[in-house]
C-alpha cells in the first residue's frame, strides 16, 4: 500500500516541470534579447520561461506582449552543439542525467520492493 503511494509520488515528481520555480514580479531584463523575464520553471525534462516584450505599435504606444516558451533539455548534445552553444555546460548535463537515472532506478526499486 505505502510503496504504491511512494511510486505514485515519484512518478508525479519525475513528470512535473516545477522542480525549480523562479518568480521575478518586476522582471529581470535579458541583455541580449531585451525581454523581461517574469517567471521560469524547470523540471527534469524541460525548462520554461515567461517573458514580456515591450513593443511600440504604429500609433507610438508601448504595448507589453507576454511570451511563454518551453525547451526540452538536450541530454546528449553533439560536439558541434556543445561548441556552438553556451547552454551546454558539461557538469550541468551530468547532474541532469544522473538525476534522471536515479529517479528511474528508484521507481524500479520501489516496484520490486512492492512485488516482494
């Protein structure tokens, strides 16, 4: 009984995108994009950002446009992708791969524990 609850909670933990949540109510500006980061949340499988872009329309009025974007973690980038992008930190990739492996192994051990 309790092991099934543990397996269920572990599966929910693996599948959620909300392991790390960052809120910036006033916004944090990105120098290269000029967008204001309002929120970011990260899970094992992907990272999501909510950003605000300031757009000046044809009448000269400033309008805020909210853009949400999610990107899957590339757990096995090629050598070219690693060289071209600053997003692929070797240690970060190793930690993410290890976390995914441990959670899958933990679920397997819980299921085996429940079976016996």
